[in-house]
């Protein structure tokens, strides 16, 4: 079988378009098209790249007659084919494991035009987009990756309604080394309610806490400041035998209308100082 036919067969077997294959080996779609029409042939470095994408030897890719196998239909033990689709047709394997540690799975089932599951990871930068997305860079309802964006996001750098990561930005909740969100928990936390070693927000709890309304910590600064070293309009220190009732009285007098759950939160943790 001619190389052009071999290439076309392997590409279709892997479920790749000419454009997708070109992206993987660093050429344009037009170049892949010329290869498949037999108008040109790839240079050695591109043959190597193609063999890695399809997880086959160069001999087999070019149908070298020295080898006994003759094409995509054969599967000698020395060159196993990518895994076949799982039973039941729940999805399809686009590209299996290869020597460069790249793996991709994309389900055939979709929701709102997105694959239900898209997993794409390995050496280098790999993107995944789906309802559930896992990749170097992931976007989805649930996103997991080095860079993750979704309703629920987990990653080194993450953004979402609920976000967890080294650097985390959450519309509602953020958890991370550095966390920014309506409710933020982290070593450094910025939020409406911020909780961390260094916390800054409308309400702040931390070793060093800076709040506009209430702050609680070893060092605290706010309108109502509770802690060891305090500054504010009303200051409360555990050295004075601080009680939860005293905290409640101070908050209600200085900030009438404060939500009850906020008052209870500061009364509870203030009693441990």
C-alpha cells in the first residue's frame, strides 16, 4: 500500500481530521492533504512525529516490505494498535498511549454541543473542553487541570463558581494558596469573607486579618477588631477575658443589621482566642 494510502488509513483510524493531524505534527492542513494525495512526502522529522501520533514504527507507516505486516489492518505483537472502543460504545479512543505519554479520550455523547467527557493529558500542553474536562488546560462544567475554568474548577490556576487551586478565583467559593472569591480560604485570602494566614475582606479571619467591618486574628484591624494586636473603632482582646457574649454585644452595637451567621461565626472563633 502506498504511503499516502497508509497515512489516510491511520488518520481515519485515529479519528483525526487533516487539520488536527497537522497540529500534532506541526504542519498545515494543506501539507497533510498533499501527503495524502501523494503530491509530496514528509521529511524524516515529520515521519517520526507521525509514527508517534499513530503509535507505530516508521517501517510500518511507510509499509516497508522488509516487515511482514502490511497496513492498518494487521497488528503484529511488536506494534500494538491503539485500544479499541470500550464495550457498549460509551465513547471512543481517539489516540491511545504512545512513547511520549500523550493520552486523549473524547466521548461521543454530547450535551449542549460539548462532549460529555474530554480527557487530554501527557507531556507538553494539552487542552480539554467538555462537560467534564481533564487536561493541561481544561474548560467545562467540571474542570480539572493545570489551568482549569468551569462551574467547579480544580487546578494549579483555577477559576469558577467553586474553585480549588494554587491560585484560585471563585465567584462564590475559592480555596487555594492564593484565593480570591466571595468566600475565600487560603494562605492569602481576598474576599467578602476571607479566611487565611493573611486575610483581607469585608469580614476577615486569619493570623493577620484586615477587614472593613470585622476582623479576627493574632493581628486584626477593622471597625470591630478582635485579637492579640488590634486596631479599630472597637477593639476586643482575649487578655481581658473575652466571651462570646461580649463579642456579640460589640458587633451589634457597632454594626446593627449584621447577618446572624456572621455574628455567630465571629463569636465562635473569638471564644478560642
